[in-house]
C-alpha cells in the first residue's frame, strides 16, 4: 500500500506542475488536469483520516466559505441556470483548499519547481503571442496587432498580465533568497525573462498589470537600496529602462491608453458620456450602478444567479445604452460579490484576502504577500473571480501558498 501511496503522491506532484505550466497556455486542458488531480486525491488512500485533518484546519473553512456563500445565494436566486453555471466556474474555491490542506508536505525543491512551471508556461505563451502578433502585423501593417487583446491569444490581457507579474515576483525572490534551488542555467534564464516579462506586460497594456508590476519593482528597488545592494537596484532599474525603451521604439504611443485612463479617472460621473463603452469611463459608470444595487440589497444581495440581470437593469434605468448592450459585470470583484451575496459574501472575500496576507507576512513569504497584492489590485478594476482564468489562478495559488508552502508553521522545512 505504501508503494501505491508513494506513486500516487508523485502523480499528484506532476499534476500540480502541469496545472501551473498550462494555466497560461490552455483554458481547455487545465480543467481536465484538475479532474485528474481530484481523482488521484480521492483514490490515494486514507481519505477519511485526511478529511478529519482538513476539517480541523480553520483556513480551509475560511477559503471555502466564499463558495459556500454562493451556494446559499442560490436559495433566493430566480435565474438558477446562470447560478449553476457560476457555481461550476467557482468550483475551484471548494476543491483546492480541501485537497491541498490534506496533501502530504512537499519539499522546498518541489515548491520551487511548481512555481518554475508557471514561469515556463508564461514564457511559452509570451513567445507564442509575440510570434503570432508579429505575423499578423506583417500581414496587415497595423501595429495594434502587437498590443493589448490582439497580442494575447490564450487569455484576456488582464489575466495573462497577472500570471506574468507573479512570475516576475517569484524570479526576483528566487534570485535574492533561494539561489540554492536555482541551477546556474536557470539564473541566466531568469535574468533574460525578467525584462522580457516586463516588456510583455507593457505591450499587453493591462492597467492593473502595469500597476501591480510597478509596485513590485518599486518594492524591490527600495529593498535593494535599504540593504545597500546597489547592484540589484541597478539591475532592476536597467531591466525597466530596457523594456520601456524597446516598447517605445517598437510601438510608439504604447502608453497613450494609460494617459487617457488617468485623465478620465479624474472626471466625475456627470462628465462621462452615459453611452460610452470606453474601458476606464465604462468602469466608472458601472461602479456607480453597482453601488446603487448594493444600497438596494445590502444584507444578502440579489442572489448568485441574478446579479448580472440586476446590473443590466440598472444600466437600462440610467440610460447607459452601450454598457447595457455589452451586459458588463461590475468590473470590480468586491462590488460584484457585495451585489450578489450582500455583506456576508463581501466579508468572506475580504477576510480570505486579509487573513491570507497576515499569514504570509508572519511566515515572511514575500511571494505570497505579492500574490495577494496582485489579486487586490486586479480585483479593484475587474471581476476576476467571475471567469475561469481568474478563479483557477486565485484558488490554486492561494491554496498552494497557504497549505503546501514548506515554510508554513504547520510543516517542517525539509
């Protein structure tokens, strides 16, 4: 039995690597890999004992509470079909915490390799995106083929940028603190990939991605200066200058979208055309209607399956024709969850992030801290937990950092 358990443990480890590797590349393959992981977990033996261990872990209840709140929200939902679809999309919130909290400890090397798989996946996706974008540019002569949505073939730019920023965080942290796990070839690769990934985030033109990346780089440079590691500070600064310079040379006007967004952000809602569907202006209008919906249903929200229709109705009542036609969600996960589930759903989401960040700081897990910051920054401008690309990324890595981290207080460092 022990040999079978060991074999299944290896299978689970390789499945974790494959999920991280293919997350940036294939929306279709990742759910199948998750199903295989669930099956391996179910048949790995000692299930009842592992469940008893999991039940005693308070963080499991906190992490799964967000999903449980959506189940409760089905009780007063009229649109059950959309509600059931939403529960299916968010199933990772239930599966990953339960599985990861009952997995055996992993070594620091395994922990590193799983994150390394995400780096390789993002590198492959980034190179493929650039290659396809360049071919399209050669055919059309339109430089926009190298920017934003036209450059991101596997995911919306917001989500791909999220993945990339976590990769940059991991690589910088590994070079600073975990060099014993990095072969020299990987160190050289990281020094190439960091400016490449910075360039990719710039070309993707994701405002949240750029903001979270900027925060990471500022924190890194600040840390380097405090520690008097001027070589590191200079290296990161050089990577930024190189990436920005290449972007400006190859794609003039790449930062125009950012400048336009800043201008719009300082306008009041009264100054914005209600029929607009422009990204930043549209978000500001959508947020105002989401707040109004929350005021109407502050306690329990409108229900898991009814939030989309309730928001669209608000758009129609306010004459927001363009936004109504596109049937946009709240474009802010905190507002989205508050509108759907009320104060309790909102608190479940916020506490999950707050307590996770507290634990990460206590464990001195800087990659985990930055992961939470990436999620918060993106959740302020996107409903990132309403689509598979955001749900799996958040649920997988939040559970991974919390329950499989070798420096966790519940496990010994190998």
